C-alpha cells in the first residue's frame, strides 16, 4: 500500500471527530505513516503518535471533565479590570484561559515524551504572533526552515500541543524560548504541505470547518471560533485542493470548549464520515 500521510485540522472540541476517523483506520488495518496536526489535531495526532490507540483516546475523552483541561484566568481578569479604574495599576488581559491544565494533561498522557522520543513522524503547527511566522514542531529531519517557517526539534509534545492550541483571545499565548505562540490555525488550519515534503504517497486531510454555515453564533468563544474557521478555511482551501488526495469534512457544528458532554456524538460523527469514504480511501492506497 502507499504510505499514508494524515493531516488533522483544528477546531476546538470538534476535533474529537479525529478519534472516530482513526478508529475506522484501525478497524481496517490501515497504517498511518506520518501525522501532522493543528490545535486539537496536534493533541489527538500527537497522542496517537505516542502509541495510544484510537479506542483508548475515546475512553480518555469520555472520562474528561472541563476542570481537567480548562483553567480560567480569573486573576488576570481581575488585575485587568483594576487597571481600568485604578491609576498606577497596569495589566493586560492576554486570554481568558491560562492553558496550564491542558499542557499538564497532555504531558501526563504522553508520559512526558519529547518530540524526538516519538517514533512515528509527527509535525505540529503553531504561529509566533510577534513575527507572524509559521512554527513547526517536528521529529522529522526532512523538514528545514525558511524565511516564512521556523522548525523546532527540541520540545516536549505537551509544549508543542499547548503552543498549537492557543486559540487567540481565548488562551493565553504560550511563551516558548522568547516566542509568543498562538494557535497554528492562524497560519495553517489543516497542515497538508508537510506531507509532500516528508514523502507521503497519499494524503488524507481532515477539515473540521464547513464551506457553508446554517446557524448563527452567540457569545465570544463561538464568534472567535467561527471567525478563525472562516479565515482559515480560505487560507487552507487552495493548499488542500493542490496537495490532499482526499479531503474529509466530518461536518461537526461549533461546540463550546467546556461542552465535553458531546464527546461521544462527535467521535461517532467522525467515524461515520470516514466509513462513507472508506472504499475510496482503500482504492487510493492501492
């Protein structure tokens, strides 16, 4: 069979659909040769690359509570509010979620592995918000940096996933060696190009966005999520059409970051989407 490169896109909790996609691949003994991921795609893809099976990932997801991965920046918000009314108090609000719990969770689940300790080729996308450069955390020596892309090899998986998942205005940016890292979706929501450089013979890209939206959004998190989705869909669309052999849309609607109760349904939707395209994938891999 052809080598399969799997690109897992970002999209908050909708990314649990990636687990369903991986389950179908496992059930049909389809080997993933390399993985790339943005945001939630970096978490699911990174843990899978560590050797955690898709069904184990489902078990983990179904046990999670919002308090396991969300730590609200209450002190930062209070300081910011005080700075608005009290002379001499200076404070900035960089995000409503600190992100420490999420990073700690990935660290625990991955047994503290560094990118270099992971055998399956893995690339994780983030963005340096200060310079606008795309940042790629990877264990593949085939990738090299250029004027628009920074390559980082010496990072923990938990650090890379935390950087990649820092949704702007929601998560506090992750400081990594002097770089202010935010969600990789700002630069590349579905990282497909990496697989061409790494030599994948067939590329499956999973896009959690939608070409058309049929319901309104309400609240800051949903507005931010929808805005990023619209912008990133436009920027990723051309790359996906050029490089991806199969583009999969699970079609999961927006889900709040604390609505983990929908995990089972989201995973099922990813599984159904992959099952429908399975004959096409098998044919393409021959």
